[in-house]
């Protein structure tokens, strides 16, 4: 649980639950993609270094560096960058459930709060990360699904939902 945030509740609205993702889970939830990207980054960096050395020593055309350079940039963007961005974004992610709405702050830039009416709530699905750690995908009638990532002790949230999900 987090300390009380300024959720700007409507008149008569009651806060039932608030929380935020577990930091390590949220940051490393796509660890396999980051690992593959990092290995590809290291391999393509080595290829780029060898290519650059061959061009300098043997006078080959510099266009031979195009493919390894593209791989270095691409693999860096799918490897280490998402972990860095997730860690920076974690500081801005908060969730709250009221008797009327689900509120989500999930912006790296800005302080906008998304609101989802619980009257439109249809159900939920979970993805387990540990004994007391889940991501919860909530379905709403008129909105795209909302995912609350890496919630510790999710039973505290789930028991306050208006209907049982699956």
C-alpha cells in the first residue's frame, strides 16, 4: 500500500484500495526480451568493432558497417532501454479503486489520471509472477482492457471488485 495520494475523488466517492507495482517485478517483467536484446547488442557491437578495424586497416568500403550499426542500435532499443524506461516510469505508476471507478496514473511524462467506471467492469484475468505477486487484466464494457502490473498481495484488490472475475 502507498500513502494517500491526491486522487481528486468525486463528492461521496470512497477510496477502497490504492497501490503501485512492486519495483523489481515492474522493472524486470520483460527480462527475457532484455536479455536477448543485450546479448544481440554485445554480439553486434563486436561485429561493428571488427568491421571498423578491417575498414581502417584494409581500406574497405565503409558501407559494410551499415548492417552491424543498425543491429547495434536496434538491439540496444530492445535490450537495456526498456529496463531503464520501466524503472523511470515505475516512479509515476499508481492505482486506486473507489466504489465508483478504477483510477490509474501510468505516465512517464505528466500527471494525468485515467478513470474507468466500475459500472462497465466485466471481469479480470491474472498472470502470476510469485506467491503474492500478480498482474491483473481488467475488462470493461466500453474501454480497452486495463492491466495493473505486478501488484503485491492482489487479494486485497480483488476482494474489493464488484463481481468475481475469472
